[in-house]
C-alpha cells in the first residue's frame, strides 16, 4: 500500500532551477551556455569577506552562535539602517538567517497560522508563494501589470474577496525589477496598519538600483517584518546568510522557532557578512557592471524583437512580454537554449497564468556574456522569424 504523502509538501518547482539543470546538461555535452537564467552575481564574495573568513577558519572554533546571530554583526546592520535609511533599529530586533529563504520560513511561521491568507503580487518571486503554500498558508495572488509597475496598490488590494492576514511586497521586485517609491510603500503600509494586515517587505535587492535608492518599510511601520540578504548586493549567494528586522511582539516567537528549526545561521558566513559592509567599493563596482549590462539589454533586446519590457528600476532582471512571439514561454525558452545556448527563465515561474507569454532575462552575469547573448538572440530572431 502506498504510504501517505503530505499535501503541504506538494508545491510547484522553482522552474529556474529546472532550466539550470537543462543548461548544465548542455554544458556537460560540451556545448556552451550563456547564463541569463539565474539571479546570481557573476562575482564571488568581496575580497574583505574572503580574508575575514580565512582568518576565522584559522583562529575560531566556529561553533553555534546564539539563535539571532553574532551581536557585532547585528550592530553593523543597525548602523547600515541609520546610514542608508535614517532609521534607528535596535540590534536586538535584527536576526541573522540562513539566506532570506530561511527568514521567510521564520517570518511566515511566526506571523501566520495555517489557513491564513497572505496577498502577494503576481508575477512575483516563486519562493515566497511556494513557502507560504508549504506552510499551509494561502497565497492570495494580486494580478499586477505595467499600469502599476507590476506592484500591488491599495486599490488592487481592495478588489480582493475575503479578509487578508498579510501582504508581501518586494521592491525592487523579482522578476520585474520595478520598485515602490516612498509614497507607494507608505500608502501600502497605511493600508495594512488600518486593517490589521501584517506587512512583510522583501528588500533583498536594495543596493542594486539605477534611478532612486530602495525605501525600507521600516520608515513607516514598526510592525512590519523586513527581510534582507547578503546574496545580491553583497554577492554572497552560496554563503547562505541573510537577515530580518522583526517587531518586538514577534521577537521571542521567532527566536524559539530559530533555535528549534536552524539553531543558528552558518557561523563562518555570519563573520563574512559582518566584513561585507566594509567592501562597498568593490560591491558598488559590481552594481556599475549591472548598470552596463542593463544598458546593453535595453538597447539590444528591442532590436531582437523583445520590445515590451518592464521598467528596470533595480535588481538585475528584465521581464519581457513576448505575447507577440508565443503563448508558451516554457517551450520558447527551451528552443532558445537549444538553438542559441542562451538560458532564460519562462514567466511561468513567476506567474503561473499570464507567465506563459513572458520571459525573464537576468543580467547579473559578465558583460561579455550579455553582449554575446544579445548578438545570438538578434541573429536567431532574424533566422526564425
Ligand atoms: C525577491 C527574492 N527574495 C528572496 C530570494 C532568496 O534569496 P536568498 O535565500 O539567497 O537570500 C530571492 C532569490 O533570488 C529573490 O529574488
């Protein structure tokens, strides 16, 4: 007799990881791949982080830390908020996590019960939606489009049937790169406060912006949970370290969950993260590279037939409406990979319905790869269509 499989565990895949597997297979066959699928900086961690990690490996036993993480690193994060957002954050409210992904698990578990309803923009980051599902929380998808820069608004939230327990926003967003300005985030925060809805603000692309800097929800709402990470601006994806700022009312509950679920974030990575704040020169040079890549794509993609692009305010993604080319983005991406070696992500990863006519280009990679990818796409489009 077949044994029971939990319904909670049956969640959609993270399609970009499936694309990565196909791309790696192609590489193993000796064919080349230009990686415009993954949102992963081409650079590794900055030199100062590596140096600190080497020293700690030699000198430190690297045992567990307290569940919320090393206090000196949390203090450093508090200084970052004072400098970047002019807000004062008590280091006691700062939690080091196993990437922001670990932060989501802690935040959602502490803030919501099974069956609660949490609104989230569609298209949006699949991890947030799928972690909610895995925890038995109902993601309430808010369809967004270019009219609102693919971001939720109080008017769109008003159209939702039934009560809401939470709202997740991401600015800059993945996959669209669009941002919420001060007034938009302020209005959403007020909407949430007035209705007893918990705001969760994913700020992991702060630092990678092209026009205006990212605005933190901490400026408006001390009941919001703010999620951040060392993966993107700080270029430390594989170190698996991020942080959260949590309201005092949830602090003990999050601490108990963290103690039991993770004990602590990886200690070596925590030390590295503390050093990352002193590496801004190197990290800002990475952002310069993303800005160059962004220009190359914004100029080159329209000439290859991809001319309906979301405004790229930040992050390193371009979300393209390809309804003029296909209504099956998954097979379109497979064809592009097979024919040109350019790996991209189908919009269905981010929006299970309308995503079939969208595609996401990531420009976190090396500039020569981006230039080459544009040339191949232009050539392919002239040949095929
Ligand atoms: C919007 C968003 N949030 C969270 C994450 C998770 O990142 P990490 O767990 O590496 O911090 C990602 C990863 O791409 C993302 O795009």
